[in-house]
């Protein structure tokens, strides 16, 4: 017969991560004062449509990745070539 292990009361609650609130893209843009051109670029690069909701963390990671990315393919090639040296 299989034995069942029991957890002390409240252990399941401690293991559960608190859910982060989901906010609309436009609200996140205004909250973090992201300019309209950068916001449009982030949305286009990630194929996000108006009305999408997400956590603040995901949004900020996408904005950081977008603003830190090279502007054209030539810059990307130069950068990757320099990294290989």
C-alpha cells in the first residue's frame, strides 16, 4: 500500500507564488513613460495587438530587449562578428 505524505497546514499556501496583476499595454506604457515610437516598435517586434494584457515584468523585459537591440542587420552582423573574436 502506498503511503501518503502530508504537509503541515499552511505549507501549500507558502509554496504558492502570489499572482502578479495583468495590466493592459497602454496602461503599462503610460505608467513607465514609454514614448509612442518605442511602444509601437516593441508591439510590432513582439506581434502584440491593442488590448493585450500582461505582467509589468514581461513588458519591461520586452522594452529593454527592444531598446538594446541593433537598429539594422549590418550592425547585428558586426556585433556578432566582434563577439566571436
